[in-house]
C-alpha cells in the first residue's frame, strides 16, 4: 500500500517539491476562499452581472500584455527569486484589499478601488504564471517526473478548491467578506517561508545581447510552427472563453436560479473541487503521456455536454452533481494540456511557450467573463451558458478528426528532444533526494 502511494505521488519524494507543495497547499486554500468571496461580494454590493464580469476581466487582462515579457524573463532570470517576489506582491495586494473592505472604504457606492486592485492582481498573476509553471521542472529536476509533478500539483490545487469555497461561504455568513480577504492575505506567508528553504542552483547566465522583444518573437514563431503546441494552446483558449468562463455566472446561478445564499455558491465550487480532485488522482496514477491526446479531446466533449445539462438545471442537488462532473473533466483538460506542452517543449523555449500557455488561459478568461456578464444581462444566465456550451461542443467534436495527426506530431517532437521515455516509460522514477 505504501509503495503504491509512493509511486502515485513520486514527485513528493523530492525535497524541494515537497516544501513547495506544503507551503502552496495552505496558500491555495486562502486563494479559493477569496475567489468564492469576490464574486459574491461584487454581486451583493452592485447587483450587476456586468460589473461581476468586469472585475474578473480586469484581474486577467494584464496577461495579454505582460505574460510574453514574463515568459522571456523566465528563460533567463532566477525563477526561485522571482517566485518569492511575486508571492510577497500577492500578500501586499490582498492585505490592502482586506483593509479597504473591512474599513468600509469599498462599498455599494464606491467600487473603483476594487477595480484598481483587481487590475493590480492581474499584473502580478501575469508575471507569476510563466515563472510558476517553468518552476516545476526546477523543483523535480527530472523530465520523467513532470507528469506526476503536474498531476500532484493539480491534486493540491483541487484539494484546496474542495475546502476553500465551502469555508469561504461559511465565513461570509458568520463574519464578512473582509475577513475572508484577510485570511487569504495571511495564507501567503507559509508559501513565502517555504520558498526561502528551497535550494536550487541555476547555471551562470551567459552574456546575452538579444532584446526581450526578439525573444518574444522567437517564442511566438516556435509555438506557431510546432503544430501540437499550437493546437494545445488554441484549444485551451477556446475552452477558456466559451466553457470555463461559466464560473463567472455561478453567483447568479446560486442566488437567482437556485434561490440560494453564499453557502450555495460555496457548495457549487466545492463539489466541482471533488470532481477535480478525483481527476487529479487519476492523472497522478498515469506513468506516461500516451493516453493524454485522446483524453484531452474526449474530456472536452464530455465537459460541453455536462455544461449544457447544467444550464437547464434548477435543482440544487442536480446542479451539485453536475458540478462534480464538470470539475472532473475540466481537470483532465487542464492537466493534459499542461503536461503535454511541458513534455514536448525545448528547454530553452520553455518559459516563452509557457507564457503563451498562460496567456491562452488568462487572456481569454477576461474576455469570456466579460462576454458571459454582458450576454447574461440581456438573455439571462441559463440561456447564455447554453449558447456558449453548444459552441464549445461543436469545436470539441471537430477535434476528433485531428487526433491521429496530433499524436504523430507529439511523437516527432519527443524524438527530437530525446524525451521519448515520457511516452513509453512503464514506471515513474522516484526521487532520491531527502
């Protein structure tokens, strides 16, 4: 039994990854408390579906402009030092938010500080994401451990997703939204401390006269000409804007469709976390990436069908059951995409390609949120969700015909990068570091 668990979470045998996992695990619970709270808080003080989408838009749109630069920097800067800097920045930004909400400065009549802080959060996240994703290989050192490390990270993320929203919904009822924001600020401290204990030696940087803009251009060119990566990034962008953006409408479904409270919204998000956690455990059990191309396409189709069913549901129990399914297949989509990209990409291009990966998620999400908020104001949340889900289903069905060529492209890249063991390996290597 112990040996099976050791194989299932083999990346945790690496000291650096284990430290990061523990600190990040606490921080992510706070993050999910805030995500649940923010949507409820905005909709409560404004009653506006448009402003609900606008806040989400502002927190993600900086990725369009900042992430390409961050990706180029991630290929040459010390990623550990940058991770420490971004976590401290998150702590300061969230602390200011908590103070302004608790003091009543942000209220039903004054919302502009909330919009400014959301934009600032988006800037920090745009810098953080490429460094964070590229940081995984620094922590585990071995490419063969990448699938397990990404899946384990997803398990941590979704475990927090299971706990955080339910706790957030309860804290709103017992205390206030400001208390939830304060708890999130405090939760950044463990990850900051854990990063100071991580030991990574980076090779000395050689003098480089090439401009950042040229490096960004090389990243775009590389991504466009590598067909598997191009498909993965475009597919993620479509998924984000037309499917994953349904989360923007959850406060409306919880309050207006299901006639519930903040606790209902918390339960919806937590049950999604149950499905995602189950999915991440299954992903962690995979010893190679062989099944991931088909898994990605089939999961996209299943996600779209489930989302259509959710748009028709007016019953809490059925909606909660459908959220479990959405969480499961959504996790399969995200983890498969991330693992495939990180498995096939050249090391020297990793940061730049990862920045485009995060852009395809973070830069499309604000447009999706804005679109969902605007359409919901005109047609209502259920009808809006139905329309966007049908579009995503048609796109995903088209992906079925692309699978054979997609798999061949992945194999060619793995052979070129001398990384075929990640496709064929039977048993994951376990780390020896303590």
